[in-house]
C-alpha cells in the first residue's frame, strides 16, 4: 500500500514538472534567443550553451525607438483601464444592485465583446478620420475602452451581486446617498475583484494589435505593432524581436506581483456560498 502511494506521488510530481516545463519553455526560449548573437540564432543546430549578450536589447532601444513605443503602450493601456473603470463600475452597480435593464442585461452587454474587432475596424477608422482622432493616444484609448467596458461591467456586476443588500440599506440609514454608498461601502468590499478585473483588462489592452495597427501610424505606436516591425522584407530580426518581447512582458509581471494578494482574493471572491 505504501509503495503504491509513493509511486503515485512520483508520477504526480513527474506530470506536474512536465506541465510546468511546457508552460515556461516558450519564455525560456525567447529569453535565450534575446541573449544570442545573430549567428547563434541562425545556426541550423540549436545552441544551448553560449555567451550571453545584451546587444539585441541595445538595438531594440536605439535603432527601433522602442522607448517611445513602451511609453505609448503604458499611456494607452492604463488610460483605457482608468476610463473603463470610471464608466464601468457605476454601470455595474446599477445593474448588479438595482437590476437596471433586467436580469439578462449584463450578459447582453458582455455579448458585445463577442463582436470580431475586424468588423468594427473600418467604421472606427472612418469615424476617427472625421473627428481627427487617428494616430493619437486619445483615439486608441477610446477604442480600447469600447472593448474593455463590457467585460468590466459584466465582471463587476457579478461581484456586486454577492454583497448583501443590507449593507446598502444600513448606509442609506446613516445618511449616505447612492454615490457615497458605492464609493465608501461597496468599493472597499469588492476591491480584490476590482483588482482582478483590472489585471485582465490591462492585459487585453497591452497585447491588442489590430486596432493599434489600423488606427495609428507614426505619432503613436504600441509595443505589439512595434515588435511586428522587426519582420522586414529581407529578414526577420529574431534577436531584437525576442528582446522586445521580453521587455514587453516585464511590466505586466511586475504589476501582477505587486498586487498578487489582492488578485488571488479577487479570483476567489464569491466562490464560497455561506
């Protein structure tokens, strides 16, 4: 019996290690590629042991204006996240607490997220052209908000429904109006859920490619579009592309690690029914 238990534990750990390796192997590969020279990258036989070099990172910053692209991504991603939260949280409160639009209204809002972005790309381009919003931070922020808002409303409405209505009634008895109840009572309780929703929305905006490609050109260029420019008509600059990919991952990882505890609480909020 004991031997069987040990064997099962060994098999379990082998499977876990194998799955972890499958998950992290792309990251290890892109990091190693970013530290290789062009000859080592293009070698027909993969080179495992090599002398690391930061030349690709230097080229990505100096020759490709990567620093400005990095700033553009941060501005657009966090700007759209802030605007989405300012509009989405009050809307979610109205839907989740006061049943605005009926019980299915939040799902109908989410269904708008199912529209393929390419279906609205041309109408948005024409609209932005008429309002002089092409190739601007503000235009891209509006377009990202358009896609993130439905997701934020749907998620936050679910978190708000888990809060007892008695808290709202107590706040009203203490003299709070609707807005004071939302920002003083409800928001502190759903804070972890707000963090989790913000992380997913930020990742969506950070990795978005199609809208950034169509609605911007020279003045604004986000990281996904900038990374795509390393594919030229003559060659693919694998080293610089890998270096840019590593640098684009770092901010999201750091931001997630800072709010890790709140993120875990947010993912489990409402999972246990009393």
